[in-house]
């Protein structure tokens, strides 16, 4: 039996198919734009390769789009048919089972299937990265970290050692161990210069440790690490924009927004989340963002009944609220409220709670009902991590809760939220500093000035 680049046996006799498959594995680990293309080539060379069908299904589900559930279902059927025709290996069957478990609504079972692979074949970097990606969707940072720490030995000298370190750096950062995280992240890039995820883990560390200026200097000239990426490259630009935001370079943030973050007007939920959350952060600082909400709201309107991932639904909702769209904002909230009865699955449960609470908070903030907004967002906070994403991404909801408290005159609650945020980060960023100043001066907004859309809607 032939082996892939990571030394795992694969039921692939066709040399062309194996080469395309190896490129797919590398592409998936590096977040390369070519991954889908080489996966398609693998299946052209070997249409009955069940593992590739399984990955096609799993990769589709990771994108959190309703229409791709059908693609994943078809891929699952193709994988099972291939297995029946030419029985797959035990390792490969776990991938088929993982896809089946997710389609039935259980990401936890899908993760268990990947963990079964790693228990026997710890060097399987595909299973390692897939587990990492699925746990990320559940916001399970400790799960991600534990999994990788159990695999450390297997990745010394491994072909994917760099990417492993990049993933590990991210989990260390998300669990608050910043010094070790930075060391691992830098090691990741030394070993794998195209490791965009590792580079991005370091960007997270600069954010969480209040080193925006140093972060910008460090990332300058490292574009080769992420220019090969799929839409993940927009997310790296988003991180750079956040560093500029912290330094008060609002014109630069808008320039990055127009030229990089929204260079392509995509409706991928991760791209919409980058865009909406940076616009809202800018408005919190009193920046007039012009009509930039409109295209986000227009694109989000087509996705209001997706209900695949709470994180996605909340950012579609953010687009409507930012754009002050009365009707569309009501519809996704209703869809989120009914998600659990429509789909009995883990992701739907998260949409129901804390998703609906956070969405109600967003809508209340839009309506200037700051007391209700604060109430809903405070209730959502303890479990908000379950919507997935990173601390940096969910920080927009932290800021939203703080803004709600400040604007609602709930000073004690605002102080408490700020204290918790500062404690978590271990320092005060410019956002925090300005809000503490606002509390001291008795202002209801920490923004230096309120302009544009935000100004029209703040009493
Ligand atoms: Fe990130």
C-alpha cells in the first residue's frame, strides 16, 4: 500500500492521484487556495477514493453554508459506495464515520472519530488539523490544546512539524499562555514559512498582550506566509487592521478594509465576520464608516436561513443592525429562535443558546435599548465561547456589552465588564483605557467623538 506525505497508508495505487492528494493535504494544513482544486484533481484521477470524498464532505461542512450540506451528503454517499466496492482501511473509515456523525448533527462524535485515528496513527496530520478545525468551531480551546499536547512527541521531525506548531501556538494563545505560544508560533514559521495559521497565531498574541506597534513591525514583509491562502488571507489583514485600530490609525483601518479585507465582496461567513466586526469597532470609536454596511447587509440577506453556525448567524445579524435594516434583522432572529426545532443537532443548540441571546442583544443595541442589550449580552457571555472563533473575534461582543452598559448608564456593570476584560488580557488596550476615562469623567461613551451613523443613533 502507498503512503501519503505524512507516512499514512492510503488506498491509492494511482501515482497521479497520490500526488494530487499530497498537495491537498499540504494545502489544507497551509490554508492554501489550491486545496479545493487539488482535491478535485485527486477525485478525477481516482473517483472511488473514499477518503477524498470524506474530506470533500468535511471541508464543505467547515464552510458553514446551508447549500453545502447537500454537497456533504452526496460526498458521504460516494464515500460509502466506494467503501462497499473497495473496502477502505480502518483509518480511512474513521473519516467516513466522522462525516456521517457531523451530518447527523454531532461534531463531538466527529471529533471522537478523529481522536480514534490519532490514538493509532498520531502522525496523521490530516486528522490532527481536522480535529483542530472542528474544535475551533465549538470554541473548545482547551480541547484543542489537550489534543495537541498528547501528540507532541509524534511531531518532532515530522513533515508537518511547522503546521503542528502553528496549531499548538494558537491553542496556547487561546488558553492564555502567551510566552510559550509566541515561541511555538515563531518556530512554526521557521519550519513552514507558508504557515499562515501559525503567523496568525502570533498576530493574536500581539493583540492579547497589547503590542500592536511591535506586531505591525513584525508582520511587515511576511506576506509570503499568507498570500497563497484562500479567504483566510482576509482574516490576516483583519488582524493587521485591529493593530492599527488599537493605535488609533482609523484612516489606515478603513484603507485596509477597502483594499484588502473587503477587496473581494464575498459572502463567506468568515469574511462577513471580519468586515462587520471591524466596522462596529470603528463606530464604537466614533468613526463614520459611510455606506460600507450596505453591501454586507445585502449579502447577509441571502443567508438568513442558513442556521448552520451561530457565529455566522450573529455576524449576518450584525450586518443588518449596523445598516439599521428593520425587516431583515427580525427575520434572522426568528430563524435562529426556531433553529433547534428544525435541526436536532449540537450547532443548532448553540444557535439557540447563547446565539439568540446575543442576537437579541445586538438588535436591542441597534434600537438603543441599552439596558436590554446589556442584559442579553451579559446573559450570553458565560457560554459565548461555544459560538466558536477566537477571543479576538468574540471581543466585539465584549465591547458591545461594555458599550451597552456605558450608554445605558449602567456604570457598575460597565466597570465589572472592563475589569474582567482587562484581567483576561493582562493589560489595558486603548479601547479599555478610553472607556475607563469615560467612566471617570461620567461620560456615557468612551469614544473620543461620535460621528456618522453611530452619532445619529446615540441619544
Ligand atoms: Fe484570528
